[in-house]
C-alpha cells in the first residue's frame, strides 16, 4: 500500500513537471557575434502568444556596415526569396525588405548594440516549418536557425 502511494506521488510530480515544461515561450532571444554566428540553432515559441518578442544583441565590435546583424522570421521555404529581397532593399533599408513573406524582424545593428522587434503569435502555425536568420548579405548561410512553433 505504501508503495502504491509513493508511485502515485511520483506520477503527480511527473505531471507537474510536464506542465511546467509546456509553459509558453514568447521570446526569441539571440546574440550574434563578429564570427557571423548566432548563439542558438533552435528556438521554440508558442503560436498562442499574443506577442512574440525578438531580442537581438550584437556581442561583436564590428560596425553595422561590415558585420551588421538582424533577425528575420519567415517560413523556411521563403528564406531564399526574402534574402534576395533584402539585397534589393539594400543598405539604406538595413537589408530588411518590406515583404509580406517576412513574419517578424528587427532592424540591423552593429557591434555592442541591441535591438528588439515583435509580431503576433497568430502569424505562426503550430508545427509549421519556420526559420530565423540574418538577412545581411551573405550571412544567412551561417546565421540561421529553426523556429519551432508549438500551440
Ligand atoms: Zn548578420
């Protein structure tokens, strides 16, 4: 009898831990450096977040015109089209295109700077194939990661 009680308690604890783990994350927090790398390869957010915030810190020293970083969120299938549009938008636009394929974005920053952006979670679908990346010319081949979307 005592053994059963202990097992039930263990199950209850497991349930509580599982619930805590499922808490929604509404922030995409990334750091980019002078080696053209983000510190995360994958970030999980919830489509039920009223607002998803993108927080970007450039931990390097190089200026925005040589080693600029931003964060763009789009469907993975739209990455090539968005980075092409970014090139076209050019330096004056910080290589952030005004394109409906862009779901969320930050401006482009240089070393030592931070920036934020936001977009509604309703723009994402749970289980969809999304990526985050830097649209500065040549950066998205290295500076990219998977945006996992839960409900
Ligand atoms: Zn970059």
